[in-house]
C-alpha cells in the first residue's frame, strides 16, 4: 500500500527521452519589450545576478545601443560562467556585425519570420523563397564569422511548416548542424496535445524536428496569449526539446511569455533529476521586479504571489498547523518564503488559538498552552467577528492587533479584576 503523507513520499515523473535539458532566459531581451516598463542597465545587471544564483545556463540580450552594451560589459565584468551571455539579431549582416563587435559574445540568435503574414505584410518580401534566401545567407554569415547560432523561427504555429518551414530548416541544418532551432509560438496558437498536427501541435513539431530532421538542439519560445505557454514549454521538453526560452514573471509583449519561475518549480519538484537549480532567490527576484519595474504581482499568483503560503480559512489553516503537507504543495523555504497563518472572517477557533498562543509566548517569553474553550479566547473571537458582522473590517487581523487582544484579555484584565485581599489594606 502506498502512503503519501509527506513531500518525499510523492513520486516524480521522468522525461521519456531522458535528455539533459537547459534554460535560456529572455527577461532582459523579450521582457524589456513589455509596454510601459523601462529596463535600465542596473536592472539588467541585477537580474543577471539573480539568474546566476539560480544557475540558469544562458540569457539573451540586445546589443543595439550604448545602454544595451553597457549592461553586457558590466555582466562580463562579473566573470561568471553562468548564465552565458548571448546576442540577438535580425537576419542581416548589419545586425550580426553589432553582435560581433561585442567582445565575449560567442552565440547569437537570428530572427527568421516564417508565417505569410510576417513575410509579406511585415517584411514586404515578394516570395517565401526570398525569405528563405535571406535567412540562409544570414546564418552562413554568422557561422563564417565564428558565432554559434540559434535560429528564431518566428510565428511557426501559424506557418506552412510542411511545404515551407521544414524544407528550409533542413537547409539551415546543413549550414550549421548544431544550431538551436527555436520554435517560436509567437501569438500563443500552439497546443500541447500530441494528436494535433499542422500548424498548432507543439508535440508534432518537436517530433518532426527530432526524428525527421535530426535536429540536435531544439528550443521552445512560447507566448501566453491563450494561457498555454507553460503547458507548451513542458510539452516541448516532453517530446524532445532540450532548451526552453523563458522570462521571469512571464514579462514580455502583450500577454507575455512562459514564466521562468513556474517551469523551475515544476522541474525541481515534479520531474526527476533537476536538483541543479537553486530556487531560493525566486521571491527576491519577484519583489525586485515588482518594486523596480512597477509590475504588479497578483496576490494569488503561483510560486511568487504573497498569498501562496498564507492561510486564513478554518479548515485550511487547521490542516496546515497540524501538517503543512495537507494544504501546501511545496515548502515555503524552497522559494525563499515563510508560512503565514492569518485571522480573518473565515477563521475558526483553532486558528485563533494558534495565533493567540503565538503572541502570548512572544510577550511572556515562555511556552504556554491555551484550552480551546478558554473564555478569554472566546471573548477575542467575539470581538473580531463583531468587526466583520458590522462591516467595519475588510482585511485580516494583523499580528500586532492579535497582541493587543492578548494583552487586554490575558495580561491586563486579570490584574484589573483581581480582588483586594486583607494584605492589600
């Protein structure tokens, strides 16, 4: 009989291909394009520091202007092996030369838009063949100048893959067999279902690249317009990709990208063999991005929301007090957090008892136990419930307020009610 009563009891899943997998962060490249934010060189440097603490293998960055290059040189000055700093360029010699001008960058991404909307309407090219020639020439130029490459196959989930994209990729692989093919689900049309083929099926694309084209390095870059970016990134790994491109908090254009913190948590807690990443800085990064870039994090956002380890309702709080495994899917300290037990409208006597004991122990400096039928506890509960009954309260009761109640009923009131004895006269 299997008993699941602790985190260590739960089995982990295995990737069916058993490949080693890696992460490339795009927070300071794609994330910096998010409308309404300004990412200064100092912000990029701090994010780089956090990514180093986690153990992320690569990041990508623009090098188009002095601000971009200033951040890159400051990152190189740190002397870290990880994350590797890689460039990004459109498929033009001019852009590639900008990457080549930055000493230390040995790999670049090359943007290759493949949907008809992008080829004809955005780029104004006359034919698909013209686009293919442009991309092949760009890759050849980058390889000839000693760069490792990633080919960013933009809008692949809205493209004619069998008649155009796959034959072109075969030619790209002839130029650079080790290039990383980045499957860009640019508008989030991809789906993670293995039965779905052209053009949406992420599993289908992975299998074709791996089995039919023999691609060595495959990466996903998934946008979240339909809310499937994380699922599609995991599906990429599941069907053979060895890289995924992510951003912290999913920052990026429109609905953003697949979230780095969510994938890290999934890998470390649910998949076998991913102890290599340190998740403890995650909460610090979230607070930094929220405070410095002005991105509001919903309280209930998974992994980094303020409420994910906060418990108020009687049933949940009581269960967590007895055994955190009951209502917490992973330990708070894993992501640099602490558990919070809160007293609110839906809290029962057990939760209040826990908080009152906690406050009393702190105030008196000794360990005490309070009976759940203690009249003083009932009085505190009545006062708190009256606040909510009379609609005088729209938030939880703070720890400081609990201390005030404890002082009133457990410390001061006994002194006021004490009857004078003969010795007092």
